[in-house]
């Protein structure tokens, strides 16, 4: 087959993509815009290199950032190049380095069976070292120490160098001392953490030129995906490997560099042609994902960043709908707008999985998650905290678990000193050691605390805790209390709400969460009747969480932070909280570099949408227990006005005006002008339907179909309906919120 015949196989690609595929020699930077087919280019570039006979499969190294991406890349390579595709090194940075260290780690004093410590292992080790050095964890938390150690390793700073640079700063000196012992303890245990996998490989290369030479000879062609997310040690690793042949191809997008907080440095991609002399740059600007209006909005926002390579996304897709900018009264109104839009979209033929809800901080998910649940909209949270994963919810579930099974040592350990009862970690450790020696649970040991001299000083406090749990167990077994009443007994006798108010930040939201758990328990009892016991409730929670985690392809809408959304795409996207102080975050607003990163995050969010994009903002928002009135996000003002369709506000509402100013705007579903006033409590937007429902009424829902009203409970200005649908089962819906027709 001639070279022309080989090149003819790639005629389905666009001009810039083919140029990238055929540019095999020398340093190459592929600036791949969002949705421009970068994985397709990588796969076809590898296929072209192999078909042209430029090297053998094992002479190619393709590095990605996630195992999922590496797996997909390798699968596509094997499908494109059936013979030898499996011999290509397609892996993450960490797995590539681990493979090298398994073979040559003995040069650094490690066996081929070294252990890799995960986060929990690291925390436990650092916690022991902190105790050894008598460091106050309140002044220097374990998490902060690990973060500083990780940053040092990203920059290849040794413990000795950190100590030297610390000079007389007590905090830095303490971290350096922990770092030194931490590394020594890892070495003794024949273990590395994830950062070590990279650092130790670079160290191996620096100290052993023969090993470096071996891999330089092996990897004639090196390709790195998501290059904008690399840190200094990753840059050092690939640049050392590429020194012999110089055939390094990096694919990335400086406009999507959003992981500075993880150590990524955008300078790696911005200075590529200065670092690798004679480098060629190819821009992939044709987008295959989004409509032109969405791309124009993204281009408009990102053009305000000054330090960038520069490119303009375009597409042959249709122009598409305008971006809808919706103004809401508050965060609950925002959540209701999202839920209603999803419901309407599904009734018009979309799937729930077509919808993604993005936000700047996990705290914004609370109101949205609750509203979706109440509206019967299936949803899951990706990369954030699910309701049942929140600290306060886990505490209360742990109490219920211990009442159900007092020998559950894990749950008991969680709540034995929450709220604080003067039962320290040492006492718990002693009880656990005694229990392990006797083959008994911690609860069994502390019930007889007087019998063990080691526990004598804490015996009184342990007995009080045992008495509390025994009393709750007796209440549960008596049959005199419902599950909801048992839950309230726990709250009352532990004084947990007061603990949240005095000990925890964002207490109001946390208390709202534990009240929502009470609502869930009441709903469970209503659904299961006489079968609603504590064991079955706990089992259902566990089952629901397992299903959520397992069934990744379920027809559910997804919720996630903007950071988590990178690399994903959805037909319909909501970006919520488009307000200065929230997005961009208040912490970034005085720092031009931070604002640039926030703007790149907005660009990433906008380019996740394929067909329709909604931006939402509120006039007032309760977050972290306080109400704010923020201006419209500057990123909204950077979108050309002709691309926006504004809803939820009057035509006189001016862009950029503060929501607390004297601006007339119409609230959703209301004809009266919005008059700013002091926020005291949530007021449900006036969305009165005028339709009343009674038990036995037949209804037709836009999504769930025909059903019968089983119960109707008045709640403020609305009615909670329990409806048995013919095909969708029983649902609980708010009358003023759901769109139904009374038959």
C-alpha cells in the first residue's frame, strides 16, 4: 500500500485533523477546542504511524489522566488497529510510572511488590506522626499537612528543601518535619503514595541514566492528552522521555485549564513551543458537539481572558436556540424552574438523562436535590456529596444503625463522642483493643467498663452513653413509637441540633438536612405501613445508594459541579447561580489570575451543552446560612446580548444591576412588580393553579399519565397530593407545581 493509499483512509476527517494525524515528526501541540474530536485525532494518528511502518506498537506511549479515558483510548486503538494495538502503552501517568517502578524500583530501595497508599492510608499515617510530634491538629489539620506535602511533591521539593525554605515559620517547619518522617515511614513500609509514583520515577531516571536511556529508546512516539492539566513533575517525566527522538505530541486546550487547585500549571501548555524548539501548533476549532449559538456564547466569554493561545470555535451544526437566561426569586424558585423545565422536556419526548445541572459549589445542590426528589424526577449526583453522604445525615443514620445493631463497631465509633461526651479517641482505642482480645464488640466492652482498669477513668461517661443507646433500643422494641418518633427521640436526647449550631459551620442548612431526613422517614412509613420498621428503612437506604452508584446508565438527570463536568456533554445543560460572588466565586474576584481560571470554568460549562443551554440567577439566595443579593455574573454580561433570551424578569430589568436595588421585575407566575424587601423566610412563588383536588379524583399528568388521587394534604398555600398512576406507580406531588389535568 502506497503512502497516498494510506492517507486516503483518513479522508473522512477535516483538514486540521488530518494535518495533525500526518504531522508525526518533531514536537507537536494540538490545541483541541471543546468537542473538536481530539480522541479521534489521537487514535487515527497512532493508526497512521503504525500503518506507515514508522515504529512497532510498543514504541508508542499514550498518556491520559483517568483510567476510564485510558481504557476507552486503548479500546478504540485496538478496534482501529487490530494487529498489535494491544501492545501500545496507553495508560495514566500513575499506572505508567508504577509499571516502570515495579521493574526497576529496587534501584531506589523498593521491592517489586511495594504498596501504594490511598488517601485513608495517608491520613492514618500522618495522624500517627502528628501525635508523635505533639502537633495540635486543630492548629495544623492532617488534611492541610497532606495538601502541603502533595504540593511539594508536585514541584519535586524534598523534605530537606522544605525545611530549609521554612526558615523560622513554625507552621512550615512543622509540615516539613512531618514530611520527613512520613517519607521515612513509607520507605520502611515498602510503600509509596500516588505523588511518589511520579516523583520516584523521575528520581529513578535522574540517578540511573541506563534506565532512562532504555525507555528513551523504547518510546519513539509520545502522546499526552489533557496537557493543560499537567503539573511540573509530569512535565519533567514526559520531557525526559522525549529527549532522544523529540517526537512528543501533546493535546490540550488552554481555555479548559481549570485544575490549578490540584497543582496543574497552565504554563506547560502556554510555553510549549519555547520549551520544545521547532514545535508545530495545530488548532482544532471545528466543533462537532454544540450549536453555533452556544459556541458563540462560549467564544464571547473566553475572549475576555488575556493570557491564552487564542482560537474560535465554529460548527456546521444548526444555529440552534438562544441561551435562556432565567431570573428567579431565590434558590428554591430556581430549583422549581429547573424541575418544571425537565418535566416539560420529558413530556415532549426527551429522556431524563438528556439533562445536566451544573453549579459552582456543592452547597448549591441542596435545594435542587430536594425539589427534584419531591417532583418525582430521577436524579443522581456525580462527584459531589449525595444527601445520605452528608456529615450530619451520616451521623443520624449511624445512631439509627447502632440502635438497630449496637455491635456495629464502625457506626458506634462514629457517634460515641458526637456530640462531645468527653470520650476520647484513646478511650475508644483501648475499648477496641480489649474487644479484639476477647472477640467482643466495643459496645459489649463499654457496658462493663467498670470491669476494666484501663477504662476506669472514663467508665462513668461510657455508662451514660450505654444508657442512652439501651433506652433508645428499648423504645424501638416496645412498639410504642413510630420510626419518626424514634428519630425525634434521638435528636432530643442527644441535643444534636444544638451541637450543630455551636460546633458546625453552615448550621442552618445542616439542620434543614436533618429535618429533611425526618420527612423521608415519614414518607417511608406512609409507603410501607405496618412493614415500616427500622431494619427495613436502613436496608432501603443502603439499597438505594448501591443502585445509584452501580447503575451509571440509568435514565436520570445528573447534578455535578462545573469542575466535575469537564469531558462530558449533554443535550440540555443548566448552569445555576450565575451571580458575582458565587460564580465567579468571591475568593477569586480580587485576583486577575483567579478570575481567568473562573472564566475558563464558565467556558467549560457552556461547552457541555449540545442543543440547549439555560443560565439561572436569583434576586436573593440563602447559602451557608445567610441571604445575599448579588449582581448578575460578569460572565453573563460577556455573552453577546443577541444570543440571550431573558425570562422570569420584566423588560426593564437591567443587566448588571444589583438584585437588591430599586429595579422593577416581575416574579415568576406573578403580575405584580417585584419590590425588594428584607428576606426573613422562604415565600413560595405565587403559582396558584386555582384547581382543587379531592380523594378519588382522576387526573392526567404530562409525564406520568393517568392516575387517581389517594390523599390530599393542605400545606400552606399548596396541597400535597398522593397519586396512584396506572403505569408510573404512586407519586407524591405538590398541586401548584405539577402540570396536571383533572379528568
